[in-house]
């Protein structure tokens, strides 16, 4: 049986990513800290908390995200967005926040991840999560 979660977050997507975090070693353990992207983390967490499921998804997951950045000068609606941040880096922090909020038990459940970036008249982030139960 499949379960699906689908929503659009009306927001200007953050452009800082997990890759901009710093790392230090304390007592032999790696400790990560934000380098100025804590506002982005909190913004995403606030928006994502409005859509979390009642219980974590437990099956294999396909996650589709479409990052819609506000149009600038010469660009048009729906044109691919080829600026930074990189598509793969966008999802790292995004999935960590979703794990923290209880969308799923662990992001290793994601067997398929589709990430797209566009220039858009309506900025935001589209999310679709499909669960396949064993």
C-alpha cells in the first residue's frame, strides 16, 4: 500500500546549505556547527513542521523536491536554475530537518531522490513523498 504526502511551501528558498557548516573535533567526536545558515535551518524547520505526518513513514521512500527561486532580470518562469546552491547540497540539510521532525525514521529509507531547481514567479519548495510499504 502506498502513502503519499504532497505540499508546496510559499517561501523564498534559502541558498545556504549544509555544506556551509563547520566541523570541529571535541573529545574524539565530530561536532558540526552552523556558519551563518542557522536562519535558513530555522526557516525550513518552521515551514516543514506545518506538513509533517502524524507518524513517521516506515517504508521505502521516493522524495521529489522542486526548488522555485524568485525570477531575476533575464530569466523566465520555469527556466532551469543553474546557480548555487548545488541540487545535491540542497537536500542534505532538508532531509536532516525532515528526519528531525519525524517525516521518517531515517533518511536511509529514501531509495529515490529527485531534485529540480527553477526560476519561478511563485517562489517556494514543492515536496512530494511517496511511501512503498513492504
